[in-house]
């Protein structure tokens, strides 16, 4: 029970990571253990000290040597024991201290899936390059147009009821996995809520996906394709 009177669900934080030795420690140090009862880092075959740093900070480390963001998230979800699952990246862009805000709509019985919107607040300088913002806005526009869901962002920082996610089949093994979750949740008539979250400059260099214009364009095309494939007929 919190000061708001809500009973927060037990929560597992799932963090896919690949060569994030420089950032993972700070992410884990900021984890709010009063609401997060379990932390799982899914290491995608890092060649640096990511796994060792995560273990030293008390996380359960699972190795998934097959590359793919979706594979890492799915493996973490299978291993998790919490009533709610919180997904966030290891690069320091998301603030773990905002996890309680993501869990609050679930705790209040208002949502099954809570999405953190980076674009609902002013984005810190250097946190999201223009091409990443443009891709996210395009994908959100398609979701609003094709599915009638008033979302502003498709960010990976989110919370979901574990039992409901366990009953959903997600096929995308790459960075389209979070988007597939959204469109299938819409079709299953889940209650979806969006809350503002902070977006900070990532630690340790540029993003493996959105760090270049070419990478961001490919990611956007993949995400748009995911939205289109599952549109209601």
C-alpha cells in the first residue's frame, strides 16, 4: 500500500541489454525497489562487462545469444514472476524512478497496458534526434488513424499485466515487438493508458537503432509495416 492508498502489484523490471556496460549500473542504481520486486537483465551476448555490472547491482542476468530486441523482452517476460512487467532500455534514456507512475493506472484498476510517452513532455536536448521523433510521430499517427487509439509515442518504456501478456502471441523478434504488443492489445480491447515520461540523452554513445538517419528510417518502415499488417478489416 502506498501513500496514495493504492495497492501496487508486485513488479518485475525487464531490461534488454547489449554492450551497455557504461550505462546499466546507473539504471539499476535508480531502480525504485519499493515498487520493483525483481529486476531481470537479458543480455544479448555482450562483449563488454554488461552482464557482470548488472549482476553486481543485484539483477538476475539471463543470456539470450540470439540477437533481437523482441527475443530479449520475450525471454525476460517468461522468466518474470511479478504481477506487472515493466520494460525499459539499458541506455539510461528512461528514468527508472518514474516506474511508479507507469504502475499507478494498473494499481488503480484503470489499465492493462501503460505506455510511457516521451513526446508528451519537453524532450531534453540531445535525447531524441529529429529523425527518431519524426518516425515516432508517424507511427503514432497511423495508430490513431487506423485503430482509433489516441497515442502520442510508441516508446519502449511501459508496464503491462503479466498474465495478460502471457496470453498474447507476439511474433516479431526485433524492435517491432513493442509495436506488435500495442496493436494486438488494441484488437483484444485491452485498456491502454499513456502517461508522460522523461526522455534523457542516452549514456555511452549513440543508439544502435535510431543513432543514424538510415537506421531510424529502417526502424520506422519496420514499425509501420507491423501496424499495417495487424490493422482491423
